[in-house]
């Protein structure tokens, strides 16, 4: 797996998008790869482009649904979703110093999780329920 994922970042993004298009779920793609990072089979730096590609791949389902619909608004929303994800990649991936932000955050969260099993549920509650308020 290490050799298969040890590719140029742009190729990693394409691979992540392709896998997600095949399974039609970015959650499956990232959920399958995350334990490999925890086990040290692949490096976190290799996981980042695959995850970014998965975010692109997940927009394809919405685009396909919008294209079979006669609703122009549906296509606009699907394209907004696609371009929002592409914008995120353009902001976070090309500049190495920007790449460090999510990588350091992932490492810090991983270290905190290793110290206490309460960290993941607290993180989920804070990020998805407290912050949106």
C-alpha cells in the first residue's frame, strides 16, 4: 500500500477522486484509509491528497443527479459544491506551508486521542453541535 500511495500529490488527488467516484462515498474512502495511517502503513502526507481527491469525487454523485434533472437550480448547486471543493484544494494544497495546517491539526488530534478516549466524542460534540450555535 505504501508504494501504491507514494505518488505525486496531484496523482493522489486523482486516485482519491476515482476511488470515491467508484464507491460514491468520500466517507468510505477516508474511513478505509484512516486506519492505515494509524498503523503507519501510509504516511499522513500521502493521505492528504487522497482525502482532497475524495472531496472532489463525492461531488460527482450530485453532478450526475443534477444532470438527469431538468432543474437548472440543481445543476447550479452541484457545480457550486464542486467548485467549493476545488477552491479548498487550490487554497490548502499547492503551498507547502498551508499544507502543514491540516497535517499538524490531524497529528495533534491523533496525539490527544491516544491520551484519552474522551477526545473524539468531545471533538464531535464541539465541532458539530456547539460551534454551529
